[in-house]
C-alpha cells in the first residue's frame, strides 16, 4: 500500500471523518484518496475477475472476541469457494504466488496498523504417482502424505499507511491438508490439531481446509428466489469446503489503550509476470461486493483499499437490492439516501462499534470490550445481542437475514423478519480455536447431490472395499493399498419454506 500524500495529514483526515453527514464525510474521502497502485483485477464468486481465480477469492471474514478466551480476539478469513470434497486427484491448496493478508485498523482512520501476511510453499514426497497421499495419513509428517504445504507468517506494522516494521512470527508451519476421505485420513481431527500452532506471544494460528461456515440460500440470484417466497430454505453451501486462515491474538496486542474498537479486512495480492504484487481480492463486511457494488465496479472494489471507499459510497446510500425486492414483491423500498446503511457498512454504529474520528470505509468493525454472549443469537445486534454482527461477525451470525432486514429498513423502524430460512450451518462448529468445523470428507455423500434423488442408494466403491488394516508395500517401499480400499476407491469416489414477516424489535441504538 502506498503512503498518503503529506497534505493528507492526520488532522485533515480527522476533520473529514468528523463530518458525520454522510455525503460530506464520504466526499472528503474521495478527494483525498489513497491510490491502490497498478491493479489488474467478499463473497463467493462476487466479481468477474476473481471468479476465474478461486484460489485468490476471499469468501468471508469473521472477527469476534474468543468465547473460551475472552482476553483474545479471533480473526478468520476463508478462501476458494465451493470446494467439492471429492475433487481429486490434486485437491485444494493456497496459491504459492499470492500474499494472503488480514489487516487491522485500531484508530478508525481506515489505514491498517497491523498486517498479518501468509505466504505458502508446496512440496511433494513422490512425483512418480498421481496420488495426493500414497497410504493412510496419520500425522502431518506421515510419509504417506505426498503433497504438502507450509507457510510463513509475517507481521507488518504501519503508521499512517507507511511500513515502520516487519518481523517473522512463524516459518515452515504445516497446512492441514484436504480431507481426501476416511480411508486416506482415518483421524482427520488429529491432523487439524497438529496444524494449530501456538506462537511465543501466546497467539495461535491455523491454516488449512475447513467446512464453509457461511450458510444461505444462494437462489437469491434467480431473481430473488424465483419470484416465489416459497422457494427459500436450501443451504446452497451445504457440504462444500474452503481454505481457512485463522488467528487468535491477545486483544491488548491489537488495540490502543482506551480505544477497544478495531476495523478488519482481508486482502489477497498476486504476483504478475513483471514480478509486481497487485491486489486482486478484498473483503470486510459480508455481501458488500456481492450485493451492493454493481458489475462495472466489482473488480475495481477488489483492487482498492479502504482509504478510497468514498468512490463506492453511492452504492451504500442508494442500494439496488431494496428496489429489486419492491419490483418483484411490491414491498416498498425505504427512501434514499440510506444513511442508516452507512453506520452498518462504513462507520460502525455510534455507541456500539464506531471508533472516534472515524473515516468512513468498508471495514468489519469490532468492539473488543463487549464480552462474548453466553447464548449467542443468530440475529446479533438486531435481537439484542451486541456481541454479534454487525459488531464484528461470529461464525453463527445469520448475516443474510440481518442484511436483508437492514436493507428493508429495520433501522428505520420498518419492522420485518425477512430471511432465507437457512438459520445455521449444516455442520457443528468447534468450541475452541480455530472454531471452524472440520471439512466435509471426500468419502461422504450428500444425498440427492450425489445420485440418491430417486430414493435408491447409490453404489459406492468404498462399500466394496475389503476390510483390512494391512499396508502391503512394493519393492520401492511405497505402500501398495488395495485399489478399492484406498487408491481409486475411497480416495476418489464422489462425496465426501417461505420468507416471513413478523412485527418484532426496535432498531439498533
């Protein structure tokens, strides 16, 4: 990221951000923008360019006070949407020509003070085979794990956008592999646990495959559920995995004294043919680039930095989604400009998670002084649970229902319970770091999605495998596992309501 020009002093930024009238504050941001550099370029497949580069596509960001360690903050960024669990033989990995970053702004100026950068390396134990693993894998150092990834984690510290320090926090850390199947990885939980690394500071870090924790009915794009309110209720992401990065950091290491609110966003940079690093993906709050930014600016948004977000302000204050709902379902769209949406997506909500002297920018803002809820509510702040979205985002927060209700004027006293009737993830989440659920196994079958729509049980090669715990080896010492038991059978077979309205609560505030 380039440093702002000298004319953009902290005092100038503070004066601009203090103009809480949305137009003035955002216009000030537009005049004094921070250039993102030469860009050649969230949400799942949300922009034209990154949809063809899934390894660089950031699907979701989460930020929350750790429920079992409330003196720490957990940050999660997920990538590579719609990972089919049985998608071998190469399965899934992080890109080695990318920089995956989680950025933290702790003073409200939209510039990150901390960047946690992950970079990856690949290796093979044996390239004379097509197998991802050449036998059952029981540890991350098992010789049977043929393909391996490791990563380095670097902390970059900045002041007013300029780098002032950098240090390596960890190097050569193993990545949790793709969950090929039960025959290949009989105890995947052990592999997950081995991929969690504790740093000298007490922080923890994880990189590897996980079940996609986002839950929603994606048929919203079929002209809002086919123009029929009865079309909702199918979790489109059920059974798919993602590549996940997670950090659990002592909160005092992220925040400034007396200022507990942080802004978080992730970004991915890719190295081009000239050797330059260009940003191709970016994500803070969910669904912004997917449902708020129009096609003509989606790639531009992914290549930009929060400092420049004034250029996208009109899409927040004059959103398209309520107009579509009105056109299809005749539900009146709230009047514009939508200043209520600015507090959710750009500044944080005053008295909840808005930092002092905030510069409007699309960041996920978390007030780390609010303790975790004993019984989290899926609608978060809308249902009186201030530890949830839009105060940060927990894995259990129903961000689709929350966003739809807010878009339809929940904060303007237009009470509604608009939703997609998908209220929770299909897989149970973990109770401890990294909290994301174990990935769906490649040997699992998802009912009708795997050939059982007619009620007949699908034939699975794994069902025909002989019971055996032996691992015979060939002359070169490489395990020769019976084909139906592992190599071709279990390792590569397939698989691993209505919208409603009810009178309810009062607005945030």
